[in-house]
């Protein structure tokens, strides 16, 4: 799935593979484009894009690659040692079977906790 025909053609003709992430997404820049600079307007920066592995979903892009794609950094992300407290990147699971549903959610099959009696509803007079 990955890319539309136009993106595939641009990538094949003028794309320069920069790297890939642990999820199989590939990152490109336009060959011979303007030198990379932070800030500036849309037309004053080099063109960068991603070819997703599988279904194109923006939340599949890890934060370090997101920063590179959006010109927040110029350095291409390199694999690094993760700290023990860091969680592995996870795409947005909303709308899937793995979506988060808090305790008591109807979608989780649970029931709401009974009111404790400290709530007094407002009634107009």
C-alpha cells in the first residue's frame, strides 16, 4: 500500500533515501533541492517525505523522525540506546480492537461505579 502513484514516481525519479525507522517506514528528501535550514517558509526548505510501510497513518512516525520531517532538526535521526523508563513508540490505536477504554467504559463491557452520595444535582428553582 505505502504510497500513491505520484509519490512513488517522485520517489523513484528524484527521491534520495535518507533512512528508515524500526517500523519499516522509509524517509526521503528531494535530490538537488535547497540546502536544509531550520525555520523559514514552506518554499525555502528542502522537501522531505515518508513512505509508510502498510497503511499510511501519521501516528506511525516516531518523534525523532517527525522532528526531521517538519524541519525542527536538520540531523538525520540515528538509532540510539533507549532508557529503561522510555516506552516503545505506539501508533494511535483509536478505532481498533487495541484502543484504550477506561475502567467503567461501556465499550469495555464494564459498569459505572455507583455514586458515593457526595453528589447533589442542581435543580432550577
